[in-house]
């Protein structure tokens, strides 16, 4: 399915245990394949999503734009979740962390993309 979706595998560099990233597989509930990864950081849940923007366009209206290195991040607070969205070529990414409990910009550098 990853080949069908043209989603490149994502290399994650968090430690294997106790805070390892686990791949939940491909979720097609949004009508397009979506790779879902999850972990805990300081006993708080963190999710990372990876998708093909040709199949699931990144729609990032409003929010706050932040420059982080070469990335342009769109930041949102949805209920109790801090959401970062960004795009690199045809690859879309989303990082979700509990708002006010974890700083997503401290987790972001641990995600190494191909």
C-alpha cells in the first residue's frame, strides 16, 4: 500500500524503548492512505502522520506560520491538541501533541525524513 500511495517510508530516530515510535499501519478512513506513527514522550501521547498530498491535499488555512529551518510549519491548537502541519514535495506531515504538556518543536528535530 505504501507503494500504491507513493508515500516514502519515514525514518524516526527516537529510542527503541521506552519511548519508541510504533507504526499503526495505513489508515484509509480519509479516503487516502495515511501512515500513522505513535509514541509517548514523558508519558504523554504523540502522533505523527505521513500522507501523499496528491491523494490527500494539505489544506492549511489560518493558524500560525512558523519558519523552522527550511520548513514552513502551520501551527494550530485544536481543543487540547497542538497540531503542526508541513509539506515537502508531495509528502504531507502532521505532528500532534497534547497542548501545554509537550513542546512539538522539541520533538520535531527527532523526526528524520528521507
